[in-house]
């Protein structure tokens, strides 16, 4: 990671320390900067590693977020015999790939690897059950993927909840683990999402822990992410990156350093605002006839069920036979745009993002209520 000025060099260890906490205790850290700067700043990093008491490696690599998923992981998946996506049907791959629809991703995966979607039922807070994971693993399984907190459901896993999942993974030493923790700072009512490696350090040698600046720092456009994992994997990822886009822009990297090392208090303020908005949205949606909305632990989405609306007809005469019909009519008749659950391979639901100002959210919820009240 190229470091611009002297201040950045001084601040750098704090970036590493923060991420190290997520990748496990006492990690050995390797930072893979962009090829051109690697030689110049190599000694700086050596110094940083010793300051951090680094011993057992793993990684810190600043990369372009989409590539993290797209090129490295998808290429690895293509070589795999089986893939798990927890959050199963509701894992939001589309945004991860910068708007690439899930179906396209799955088609790519299907080139060789075969995604296996493990249901994460609404009756279990949209969370994966250890026994369902156990039942889904076969000798052909290569990767297990977890998004925590989850897009689109907002479901999040605490350390206690991850324990049973880690126990399953410990029993399957050939399965690698990919965790997308990009929403980890966005959790409510004091909920603390955990990472797989925090819960079970023995899994570190086969876990890729991914994070980025897009959510907690609202830096989506800067395209910055980072991943921690076993050195051979990170080296392979680095090789792929260096032969594709080389690296993310140095301007974005400098901005990421500023975000990660600068004042963090605004995140708490943001979490307070998100929690308030989540509560308002959940309350208002539960007043809509035909909608049932659970209160999720994290991220900035709710994923209400609209089963009670299916089979009805809207005020303007649209037949609501599916979640797609529901969101289309909602857009046509009330001007509210939401994403239908089928886009996440989870029909009978729709997703609302509450990363909006309070007034707009309340207005949107009132329109949804009016729309549902008009169904007959
Ligand atoms: C689970 C998850 N991972 C990753 C991302 C993508 O982040 P980025 O904007 O950095 O590509 C998103 C964005 O919606 C997401 O929901």
C-alpha cells in the first residue's frame, strides 16, 4: 500500500492493528503494497510488523474490493467442486460485484464450481443453522462463504452463534472459508458481530477475512477493500490483481488510510441514526396489511415478508402474484423503488435499504402502507 506523507507512515500501524483484531490474535502480517511501491516501502513495513509483534502471518492487503470477490475468489471458485453461500439465498452477491446480478455470478460459478445454497430461514432470523451446514457439506465442497452482518436480511452472528458453525468447519478440514464482514461496524442494540477467526483461531489457515471502506466510511465510490488470509492465498490473489488492473488508485488508498486512522466517533453517531431509522421502518412496515417485518441486528436493510399480499390485486388493478409484481406495482403506483426478494433468490420478500434520511424513509413507508391498504 503506497503511503504518501510522513504522517501516514506514523498512522499506519493503527490501520493494521484494527484489522489484525478481526483476523485473529497474534497474527503474522504481510502487507502487499502495489508492485511499483513495494521496493521503496518494504523496510517501513518490516518495521511495522515488528512493532505489531507480528508472528504467525496472515495478511493485510489493500485491494480493489470488487476484485476481492470477482477475480480472485471467483477464479478460485471456478476451480472448486462445490461452494457454499450462507445467507444462502439471501447473500447479496450482486452489490459485492458492483451491481452484477446474482444470476450472472452464478452462471460464472457454474462454469466449473457449483454453488450450493443453504437455506437460512426467516423462522431462524435468516441465519444459517449449523446442522444445515453440516448436511450440505460433501467431499466436493471447497469453500464456505459467510456474510456477517448480511445483505439483504440484516441478520448478524455473534461469537456464540458462530461457535456451532466453527465446530462444523473444524470437522471438515478441506473446506476453505470466506467471510465478508463489510457491515461489521453497523450493528444495533449493542449487538457485536464476530468473525470466524476471532471465534476459532484454528481456522485461520484456511479463512479469507474480507472488509472494506464502503459501508462504515460511506466510501463506496473509492473502491477499497482488504482481505486477510493465509499467505499463499494472498500471494495468488496479488498475482491475479497485478495482471489485471494492477492495483486500486493511490488516491483511493490514501483516502482509505485517512478513513481508517482518522477520528472514528462519527461511526457511533451513524449507528445511532441507523438504529433509529431501522426501528421506524420496522414499526411502520409492520403496520402494513400483508407485511411482516423482523427487526434485524445489523447492516442497513430490512427484508420483510409479503406473503400476505400475494394473490391480491392493487388499487390500480395490478395482479400481485409474486414479489416482482409487488415491487413493480409499488413503483408504478407509489413511486417507491425496492428490490424484490427473488433477486436474492429468496422470493416472497423485498428489501428496503434504510440508508436514507428520516423524512424520506417515513414518506416511503407511508406510501407502502397506502399501497398495501389498497390491495384487495
Ligand atoms: C455483503 C456486501 N459485501 C460487499 C459489498 C460491496 O462493497 P463495495 O461497494 O466495496 O464493492 C456490499 C455492497 O452492497 C455488500 O452488501
